[in-house]
C-alpha cells in the first residue's frame, strides 16, 4: 500500500492510467497543410516510450484558420485524418500508452509565423497568413491586424467543426479528448472580459461568456463515445487586473463538471500581453489546488514541475490528482523512469529496453 503516490493508478473518464504523469500537449509547428508526418511519428513515438500514463497530441486545429501557424496539425478533413492515422498506427504497434488529443482553435492568436522564425502575426494577405476570427474585433497586441468578430453562423460552424473533429478522433481510436480553453485562444477569448466585448448572449455576464465554450463542450461530449472522456484545459487566471480569474475558473469548472467533463487541466495566462506571471517552480499549482477544492473531477497541475519529489508532493498532498510535463519531458524523455527510480515506484518499459534497468533498481520495470 505504501509507495509513491505519483505511481498509483487512477481512473479518469473511464480510462485507467498507470500513474499520475501526463504528457502535456506540445505544438511542433511541423505539419504540412495540417497533416502529421514522420516528425510527429518520431516525436510522439519517443514520448510513447517514456513511461508516462498518457500522451496528449498537440493543439490540433478543427478548421484551417484555427491554426496558430501554418505548420500546426489539423483534423478537419480526410487527408488530415489519414495522416494522423498513419502516425498513430505506427506508435500503437510498439506502445500501449493511451493517447489523448487536444482539439483547438487559435482565435485571434492564429496566423502567426513559426516560433523559430520569430512568431510574429502574419497579415491576411501574407502567403502563409489568413484573416483571424474572435469573439470581438480586438487584436491581441497593438499593431496587429484585428480579428473579425464571429457572427451566429460563424459560431455554429466552429462548434460543429469541434464536434466533427471529435468524431474523427473517435474513429482514430483516440482514448480521450481535451478541449483547449487556455492560453488566450478562441475558447479562452470568449471567457475573458478582456477579449470578449460582445453585447449579445455570448458576452457580458460570466454566464454569457461561458456560453460558447460550454456549447462546444456539449457538442463534443455528444459526438465522442460515452465511454471515453472529454476534458478541458483552462487558464486559471489572465494575470491581469480585471481579467479572467480563479473564481471564474471555479465557476466554469463546476459548470463543466455538471455536464460530464472528465477532468480539468489548469494552466494560466496567454490572453493579454500585459500579463504579469510569477514564473517559478509550481507557479500554477495554487490555481489547480483552488479548483480541486471546489469540484470533484480529477485536476491536473502543470508548469515548471521538474523534480520527482516536487511532483510527488503535488499529488501526495492532494493539490492535484495528476501532473503534466511539457519542457521537462522534452528535455528528459525518460523522466518517468528516473522519477520511479528515485521515488521507489515502477514503470513499464518496452521489452526491447528491459536490459537497461540499472542493477540497483531491481524492481523498476516490475520484476521479470
Ligand atoms: C514546445 C511547446 C509546445 C506547446 N504547445 C502547447 C499546445 O499545443 N497546447 C497547450 O495547451 N499548451 C502547449 N504548451 C504549453 C505546455 O503544454 C505547458 O502547459 C507549459 O509548457 C508549462 O509546462 P512545463 O513547465 O512542463 O513546460 C507548449 C509548450 C511547449 C514548451
């Protein structure tokens, strides 16, 4: 019964996970016309051998104009679905790790250059750019081309695209869907009063600002098989006075839970360049803890979690049910192995690698 909490199984949305370590979604900006390729196979493939409990596919656009960059992965037609199917088939042949997908629309933060080319907005008339859309015609940063405010038809089209991408995800055998409601992208833009200046039923009060993200959740929940989970990633705060905050996040989490949300993943920021983020180890954990104390569904904490003892403390003290890793697991793709070794837990290793178990960690890979 003893042993590290980080390596105790948990069931989330009908899926039993072997431990509490989740691989966070990470855009690779390396797709062509939304199609995954061999980079995604290499990248996701190595992470699928890491010993984490769940692999989350990067922010995947539900329509082409919902991509952050022209290199983003999409899931909006048969070609993007077939490309993803090829990558998944290869990974699944060699790894049993469950796979989730983050479905996304970048809203007014779409149409930018690749991060390693500076990441600036690309104007609608640029060869690799397009006209962005958002709740209101207010740009992210001054000097940027403003988004077009979505009308009723535009909202319905995007909601339906999320549902269609969820159906494609189900067909691909993906184990869980996460909706991207964080980091200043479309759903977050509806939530925050700083980006949502609408005067119809989708703007104004908290209830109105939550309406479109909740409609998208309901549509995706209805489109994805009942026995597989749909979760939400949120920004717990905008880190700007007068913006989205932790109290609103709790209200949103409770509304999601009442609709059958499987889990909530608490990140922060990304909506407003004025954000003042107290970056440091665990900097977002207090947000996860506040949500955890106010709702019953599993909560995932993320952000500068780098050390196994640190991760064990987050899960062990009940601040969150799971932890997610992004930069940490890119830097050290065997982090879960090293964490299990350090904490006295066990991980699954592929049979091809069993001989790598260090002699002093006799049960690391679960014995014979
Ligand atoms: C290369 C990279 C790509 C990312 N792409 C996404 C993404 O697609 N969706 C998302 O919600 N967050 C994305 N993030 C944010 C991470 O998921 C994570 O929340 C953040 O990096 C903090 O965790 P960390 O300190 O372990 O990196 C990305 C981060 C990195 C480093």
